[in-house]
C-alpha cells in the first residue's frame, strides 16, 4: 500500500539528518495510545543507608508513623523505603510547627531505585551522560501546610528528604506521603507463571515481570528513570516478554507504527524515539537496532495473527534490510567503523563487525519469512540471494577454523557476542552451533558480555540450539544473582565479574529498572 511521505528537516547535530514522517502511521499510533492505570503506594519504613565495601545497603531504622511524629529543622534528613520499585508521582505534604512560618521552607528530595543512588554524593558525579538524570529536586515552600512541588515522574524505591532550612522559629512535620503510581500494564492481565516451578525461578520471573510492568508507559520505555524513551533494541525484547506476561498487543502495535511513522533518512528506523512534545526520531542510527525492526514485526504477527499490520508495515521492514545491504563491502561483509554505529553490547573494547554481520543475516531470515507469508515473491527472491551471500561471506572471511571462532575487525578479535550472533544467524548447522557454544563457554574469550541485553541473546542462542538444559543454570547464575543482591527490578548493566561496571563512568546514573533486562521471564515462561 503506497504511503504519502512528508519530509521534515530537523536542525540537528547531524548535518544531513532528516525525519521521514508518515502521517497515517503516526495517526494509527496515536489511536493506540494506552490508558495509564494508577494505584497508590505508601512508604513502609524508615531506613538508614550505609556503605558496605563496594555497595550500599539499606537497614530498617523505624516505622513511618514514628518518622511522621518527628520535627525536622535545618540539616535534618530522613530516608523512607516504599518497599518495592514504583514509577509515579510522589505527593509529600509538609506542615509547620512552632511559631508562625516566618520564612520559606527550603527542602531537598532525592529518589533512588537502589540505596546507592541515595548514598553516593551527586556532587561527585562526573559521568559521561547528563547529571540531570539524577533524581533530585530542591524547592522553596512559602506557605505551609503544602505539598512539595514535584513535577517530574520518578522511578524509585527510596526517598530521602533533607531540610536545607526553615527558620529558628518553626520546624517541619510530614503530614502525608504517597506515590501515585503509573503504568499502562494491567496487573490483573499478568498470566500466572507455571505453578510447579521452583521458588527461586518464580522469584526471578516475578522480578522480570515487575521490570516490564514499570517500563510499560505510553510506549515501551527502556527505563522509567533513564532514558524514558522507546529504544528499538529494548522494544524488541520487551515485546517478547509482553507476549508471555501482560499480553498488551496494542502497545506493541503502537510502537511498531511509531517507528515506521517517524523514520530517519531513506526510511531507516531510528535507534530511539521521543514522543513528547511530539513524535520525533532521534538523530542516532544503530545498524543492529534498525534491523531488529524486522523480527519485531514478524513476532508481533506470530503473536496476534494481525495480517493487516504485517502487510502495512512490511515495507518498513524490507527497507531496513535494503539499507543494511548498502553497508556491505565488496566481500559481502559489513564494513567496520570506529563510530558508535552498531550497538550489540556495552563492552567498550568490543569490535562490532562480526556481530553486525550476524544480526544482518538473522534479520534477513525474518525478512524472508515475512516476504513468503505475504506472497511477495520478488522480495523473497532478493532476500534469499542476500542471505546466501551474507552467510557465505561470513563463513569465508570471518570464520577462523584454527581458532574455532568467528573473528571481527582488523585485529580479528574473538568476542562472546560475535559468536552469539553468528549462532543466532544460523550460519552453521545446529550441531556446529552447539559445539561453538560449548567451546565459547570453555575458552571464555576476554571480551565478554556486559549488559543483560547481550546475555539475553546468549541464552536465546542456547534455546534455539536445543541447549535448554543449560539455560536454567544460566538464568540462576545471572538474573538470580541480581535477585540475590536485592534487585526489585533488573538492572541496565550487570557484570558479576565487575560489580562496578558502568558504561557512563558512574553507578549512580545507571537505570536499575531496565527493559532489556526483563527477559528472564520470557525464557522461564516460554522455554523451561
Ligand atoms: C542506552 C539505554 C538503552 C539502550 C541504548 C543503546 O541509552 O540503556 O536502553 O538501548 O543505550
């Protein structure tokens, strides 16, 4: 179906960046905008937070009732624990006690998904992304009683309030405190997980489902603390978990239309989208993220049987494959690049070439499935040809028989994620893939997996090659470890061998409820 395309040029940091808008698609996305469901949650205790070695721990200090009986003056502070992770709008009502309020109250609040964000000093933050993500706010309150004016939505379990000043004549008391929580996921829709599963796996699943729940807002956000937007890579895996849990098919459909409705130059699906004040694609393209639109569309059709959407969005999917084909060199290998051109994982030493080739082949397979389903013979023939070429080139130029691994880039780097994507790409037979996965575990190359997102694809590779037995142990050792360390939701980055790992140079800025980490629930529900 031909679509009218209006081209809007956006002044942006990338000189030739253009946004390609499809109004009809954006209108559909708008119509699918979900209702946001609200609940109320209150703090459950007062805690103290202290450092224990490299990590921060919260300890019970008292009841909320006692904390509300106390009077707070200049320099006083308290930390409340809401008992679990919440996303929403806090309402904190303060009153003055003593003489009449003869000066404004000046208060600071800080919210943390984990104790670390309360414990670490924000003044010491020197990370690579904006400190404005740190969840804190200071306010003057001229008239009491009154509510601390907090306009932002926060993602948190812990809240610290510090009184910066009152006056010598009056003090503050907390009159009321609650959070109006928001999510577009309906808790009642959550499909129960298998009754006969061991308790620890049920817990691992519950944390995954909670993570997804918190990230389901008017789009599938990557993290309700940060970046609070729709990233293609995160969206793909969120959709998979959603099919096994909340089954909000319309939210997936909405996001598919959003990506297709606001593309980058030549119709490339952007790495991420903003939805306010209007829909806008970011001026960042990632080779793998654009391509992952293809399996996401196919899987949506598989889950829903919605052929109309598949048909309407199939051109967007084929376009991604076409654009990716333009990045191949004369050998049929994806050209390497020193820029941040492809994501795969947060390992800063990672060379992305082989992984990118794997993603390309993998997505070609989904593109072929779509073309065949829709009876698009010409498209199918073209994809088939590209698939053979790309897989052949990978075997010829990237496979190193002496090492028994795929190599990447000029330095012929061997990394975990290159092998994972080549296995998922199905460049070799199942037996060879299994052997490769076993060798990978045994040799344990130094360039390992860092993000739960990369770990997802490793586990996926195990599942698709008949190695389901290995996955239970792996889920326990990875996602289970986060649970052991007190995770209410799964974290953006988790490297058990390097607990301080952060791609941004600080742990305080990390998102501790991150969409791409929720996939333990998918494996537990679908594969165990
Ligand atoms: C970060 C976010 C997001 C991820 C991108 C690549 O900004 O963590 O989830 O998809 O990086």
